[in-house]
C-alpha cells in the first residue's frame, strides 16, 4: 500500500529525525521501542517488559529474546545501552535529550537485561522509552556522535520492526517489506509492502488519491466533500498530538515585551481560522497539550479582541499613524505549499491592527536549520509542536538552548514548575506539576497558540481495518489490510 507524505522524511534514524511521519515510521514500521502507548496512552511492553526496584530509583528491562535485526543479528541489551548513551550525548542533539537527564546510569546485566538507574525516584514509567526506538549498536558504534546526522546508515537503515527497509529514492519514496520472521506476539502486519511516497503539492496528492495511485493521503479539509463524493474513497479524521502556534523569538525586540506578544495574540481570530482554514477540523488551543490527554488543563482561550490589541500596542510604544499603520513589522517563517492560507489569514488579522507581516516560506530542511541553528535567525515562526507531556519537548521549546529552543523563554514561574516536575514522586504529583507548567506558559504567552489539529486523511476503500488516533497515523498499522481483489504493493 502507498501512503503520501508532504515532504521527504530525509532520515528515519530515531536519534536525529524530527519529521513527524518519520517518527511514526521509526516506531511502528522499521524499529521497536522499549514500550508502546496503548489507546489510553498507558505504556505497555514492546521490546521489553520491566520491573521497578529500589524505591523506583532503578528500572530493570527484560528484553524479548526473539527479536532480530534485519541482518540476522539478535537485538540485545548492548543495543539498548548504546542507544540511550548516544541519546544523552550532547554532540548528537537528540531532540528529547532533556527527558534523559534523570538517567544516572545504564548498565548491561546480561545479554537480554538492562538496568537503568535514576538520580531519584521516578513517578511514572519514562515516556521517552515509548518514543525513542532502539538502534543496532553493531552497525553504528564506530560512527562518532557528531557524525550521526550524516551517517550512511540513515538512508539505508537496518531495523528490527515488522517491516524492513527496501529502498530510498530521495524526494520520491521510502519502500518497506513485511518481515515474515517478526514475532507474531508483537503484531504481524497483514500488508506485504508499505511505501511512503513524497508528494508535496496538495492538488497533485489529491489527483493521485482519486486516480488510485495512492491508498492513503493527508488532504486539505477543503477537499473532504470532494473525497466523500468519490465512491472509491472515504475520509478518516482523528485527533493528533500536534498543536499549532506562532512562536515568537523572545531573543529579539519587540517580542521580549510581554504586552507586544499579548497584543499580537489577541489580534488573532482563532475560530475564523478553524472554520475558514480547517473547515472545522480542529479545536481552539490555549497551550501545547492536547485536550484528550489526561493531564490537559482547560485554560481560558485567548479572546479575539482587536480593539484591546490596538490599545496594548499603543501603550507598548507602537502607536498607529494616520493611515492606521504602526512601526511594527516582522517576518513570519513557515514551511508550506500552495497559497499558504493559514499564513495569509494571520497576516490579514495582524494587518487589521496596523502590523505588517512578511511571509517567508522555506522548505523543511532550511526551516529547521534556521529555527534550530545557533543564530536563531527569525522573528516569528508558525509550526506544529508535538503536544506530548514531555519535559524534553516543552522545556526545550521554551529554554534558552537545545535543539528545539525556538522561543528562548525561561520565566521564573516556568522554571519553578519544571523543577516541580523533576521532583515529583508520584503520578498525581507529576500530573499537578505538569498542570503548573501549562498555566505558567499561558501566563507569559511566549507563543500565540492557534489550534489543536485533527488529522484528515483520504483513504481508498480497499484499505480495511485502518484506524488512527492520538498516537499517530501508523500506530495501528498491524491491523491494516488490503481488501480482496486488490494488490498490496505499488
């Protein structure tokens, strides 16, 4: 079966990849994580089972003995140890390295047993172990940490998951083949071949879907009626852990002034964006955590108040001239294609309060280089942020440094809330601390959160058993089937 991606995955090495679909391919197609999240977002064994020891300051992992790398080598404790050590190495710049700060030591007890010692009692199973897929040490141990991003392995990976890598054509496709020897207890997929096809233009993607060249493709909400009218297709929509917002670069004036950020946020009509841009496939966001997550805080949404925004900008030193314009202009960095409807709506809403916005569109690799590079050479950017309760993701997003430190925000109340997260000794205390984090972020408004997205996919009716949820598009891929009379490959 063929699934469309709007951009090349570039790399599916779990230590360096940031593309959301690349993460899905890593964790559900090519590799195995220590644990997986069930539909209730609770960790369940995948590569390993575990037991807590020494007052929850140590975790013993018991690896399955029937998992092999696709070159025939067994997956062992050495692979787990190597992956976790590399993820903690600053030279690698693993995006969730912050989640591993509490890992004091990772040792091998025997070939299939790993002991993780923490710097204090852990309130819950480490979420990062449900996200970081394990890599083959025997193929990567000789690659220096600073060279991992350029390793040849990234473009021809050897995994241990239900599908093995077959071929990669840059900016065209990634191809995978089902492994006949994958342990049935872990969910043997019914699909024989799985192909990610790169299609960056929405119109081209839609045409390929309707012609039968694609089986699954993300579609614009505007096209759902057209897809529903096609008897060979159906629309699947589902919550995704991706919260969209405008991230202001607080290292630059005037975004270091809270009232300027608040004014720009109040000039945004979120409901108009949800109705006009998403056609209703989204919910208003006031923070980075999805409403379906059990630790979500129901924060008061930022009201659309252009008159208030105008007064706040006046008071902040940006009065409107006789033509209604203000001496306030900035670039909005984005990745996209087509007419950039979201960005155009934002620009129009800010123009209504006298602010000039220049839309700067770049391709994904350039966007990441700008947003994550040492210079942080942008004014503001619009992007989707993974809406998981991850100390690594959220702290790095608002921290002063780190691979995801877009905003450069580290207010005292937020730092204190993060410290409470680190000190939490039980799940209830941890949940309360994460609620404090969300409240602290909302108080400072370093980001103009826009909406919590819903994924919208056009799906061929020959694909059966397809379900998608907050864990991602591919979490249920083992249950997908190609209907009778239809082929399973390209």
